[in-house]
């Protein structure tokens, strides 16, 4: 996970960033934001397969419950730190994880 806007602003206001080159920092931030949404798209595909085929065989309920719990914690973290990127992406993770967990319990074998 990325540190988000809150931490970046706090880190660079004190001048104590690990990387001094702002171009590198912006590139890493952009890549992190992009990959956050790309990874969500893979979860959307998993949800689509489970619900359209009504088959969740081979999908681990324990793993997806763990992903759900992690996303809930990260969503709370994003809210507390007012970091919209963390908040939005992890809120979407919560929604998709809930759909997978429900799908696994309904259609799992």
C-alpha cells in the first residue's frame, strides 16, 4: 500500500523524505494510484465470474474474509487520516470483498 496524500504532505513539509527527487516521488505516487485501481479491476472480474456463473468452487472463504477485514481496517485508516485515495480504494475493496464472501457462501461447493 502507498502512504497516501496525508503522509506525503506531512513528510515533505518537514523536508525529511527518503527520496529528494520530486519527479521520482510523483512517478511513484502516480504508479501507486494507478495500480490501486488496476488491482480493483481484477477483483471486479472475480466477482463477475462468481455471480454470473454462480460457481465459487476453488475460491477460499477464509482468504476473502481476511481480505475483507484488511480492507475495513485500511478504510478506517483512510478516513481517520483524511486520505481520499486510501479511503476510496479500500472502500471499494470492502464492497467487492463482501460480494465475493457472499458469493462463496452462496455458490461455493
